[in-house]
């Protein structure tokens, strides 16, 4: 049970990190192209 919880936390953490870095890249790209 605890292993499943840890895996879920890792999955959501990785997804949040990817989403955040993608958002930062999009913002950086829009600033560069302006």
C-alpha cells in the first residue's frame, strides 16, 4: 500500500515538474519572439 502511494506521489511530482518546465519554456519563447 505504501509503495503505491509513493509511486503516485512520484508520478504526480514528475508530471507537475514537466508541466512547470514546459510553461517556463513557453514563457521564455514568447519573450524571445517578441
